[in-house]
C-alpha cells in the first residue's frame, strides 16, 4: 500500500473518529443536561424548558421557553420567584467541566425577554440583603458559571402577598455584566460578586418605598461610573386629608418631580464592609418640589438637628464635590385648618449650588460646605442667599446671609392671610440679612429700605371681613416707610430645639422686621 493511501486512510479514520466522538458527546451532553438541570439541581427552583440544542463544534447551548418556579410551591397560592424566559444562549461552554464536574462553565449567557415575578411577604423590597446571595446567586452558581451576562428586554415584578399589590415593577431591562468573578470569598461580601464592566438600562420603573409614597422613573441608564435618570417622581400615596389622618405627629408631605438627574465619575461600593459613595458632580434639572406641612396632628417634640450634625453622623464615607439644582421650583405650604386653606411660599427659577457635601465619617478636618441660592421669591422679587457651615463643628455653627430686592409685600397675601389673618401692601426696596448661629443661638443684623407699608387685619371668625379697628391701631404703630434711608436692626434669639433650621432662620428674619417696622 502506497504512503499516500495510508495517509488518506489515516485522515479519513481520524475524521470518522472525530465525527463519532462529536456525535457521542453531543448525544451524551443532551442526555446529561436535563440531569444537571433537574436531578442534580441543588437550588430551591425547578427549571423546565421546551427545547435544548447543543452545538459541540461552536460549544454553544441554546434553550427556548424556560420556566422557573419554586420546588415546594403551595397549591392554593404563589410564594417565591417565578420566571418565564423566551430563550437562553450559552456560548463557548467548557466540555470537560460539563462531562466531569456536572457544571456548565461558559464564557457568556444571553437571556432574552425574561419575565420575572417575585411574590413575597411584607411590603419591603428586600427583607434581608443577604437573600439575593443565599437564595439566588449561590445556588445557581452550582449549575452554571459564566464570565459575562447579557440580559435583553427583561421585566421584573415584586408583589406583596400581604396586600396583593406591586412593590416594584421594572420594564424593558437591559443588562450587560462583564468580567464576573464569583468565589466563596466574594459570596461573603456585601456585593456577592466582582465584575469589570456593567451597563444597566431600564424604562418605566415603579417602586413603593413605604405605605405613604410611590416612586416612578421614566428611564434610568448607568454604565460603570455614570448614572442618568429621566422623569423621576415621588408622590404621596394618599390625599392630604387622608395622609394627615394616618400621622401620629406633624410631618412634612413631599411631592417631587424631576426632569433629569446626572451623576458623572460615580464611584461606589463597599470597602472593609463599609459602603462608600463619591462623585465630583450631581446635576438636577427642572426639579418641581412641593413641601406641605399640616398643623392638625400633635407637635413632634423630638430634637431637630442642624445640617452639620446630620452630615457629621452619617455612618459611611459620602462625598459630593458639587451639587447643582437648575431651573427649578420650590413651594412650601403650611396649613392650620383645611377650611382656611394653606399659606403658600413660592420660590421660582430656583438655582442652587452646594460644594463639599460630605459625611463626617473618618474625617478630622474638612472645608466648609458652601451653598449659594438664587431664585424669584413669591413670583415677584429676586432673592440671593449665601450659606456656609462646617460639618465637624460640634457646636453646629453656621453663617447665612442674603438679600431680596423690589419685593411687593402684597405677594405675601397667599401666605399671611390664611396663616396670620393679615395682608400687606407696600414695597421692600431692599432687605438684607446677615446671621451667625449655632445649635443654641443666632445673632446678626438686617437692614431694610421700604415704602408705603400698610397692614390689613381680618376677623378670626369671619376671615373674609376686615377687622378695621385692629388694622387702624396696627398702622399707627407701623412706620410706613424708611424715608429713603435703610433702617437697621440687631437680632439675637435662642433656637427652639424641636424646630427646624428653616424655622430658626424665619424667626430671625421676623425678629429683624419687627424691630425695624414697629
């Protein structure tokens, strides 16, 4: 037999052998996969599928219509995690790990159109943060280990078994997680895996953080060190009357709407088991914030800490170099009686810049927090404020100064009439204030240029009618103009410990006006 025939027979024999081995392995793997997925499945979930295809040469596995549900699901009701997945593709799996270790070790897993529903007790999203690691990541790690996860067009719902209402709903989820490392060591950490890159895109998020509020996000996108949010809303779950009926003590009710938020160069995670958060910049665009305080419940007499104390006592490293709030609106409402309606303070075209916002965790020295605000007060007058404090100052010292110009005091009617039973006319040409304070006292001075100030008081029982005698007496006491010269007043008063910083500032301003005008 010639050498060429021998070579040809050898090549053909090897080729036939490879085909037979490929056929045998392919057949064996197809038979072994159901065993791994079902009989050797150590998780708390059953996994079923419509079809599995194995391509041994490309080392890919393709499965369609997967169903996941708890092994011990109750007959009468659902409890736990349920999922339907249109298809899963596992790329470049390791043949020998599958043959000898009963585990699917692969480069990537691509999950298309997963629909996940978690039924759980209580109304918290997570009863225990460790449950993700112990109930999902660790068990499934015994079936499949991949370096990359790609999830397309997912949807997640978390439903409370107590109320049968959603706690969370997220649609059109896209996830890219690359360079994954899961070890026994990482499973013990707060984030039970390490990764090199991540991308998360999601539309239409609904979340109920408590019984009192609902939160929605139009779109969220984040990639490694970047986060952008569009169309954020935090809304009360009840009308004001119902909300207040559910309160034991006075509490602000917040309504927040935000067009967009941007965080650049975001760094966060856990170090030595402590969460940390750092970014050089957060920008909030077109924030529409309403703060409502109903005075009907009993007073909350607990101590209200100043911002120095609140930031100083955050229990993890937090640093935001610059926070900007742009082209926004702030409305504060306070109501004593639903029949009278609320007093309203408006701050339009609101812009804020705060620098060096950080927690006191681990710090021995830091620069002052500095906050600048400019806006239009009561839709008529420019208002500028400069405010600074140091978070490490245990006396909680602060300095705040500002000015308002060309203020038509008649605009205060929306606040003063329902809240003080009074209205005013006249113009504050220029009001300046400059106060230094701490947790106990405030001192400072103010000056005012004003013209033709007049006061009108109303009857308590018939607030639509003027109390003419009282109005006449008050106008005799009030100096109705500053006669083209600013009038000055020194201020000193004690802080009411159960009242907020803003109450302290308002009382300081009111004290200065009282001394100037009467």
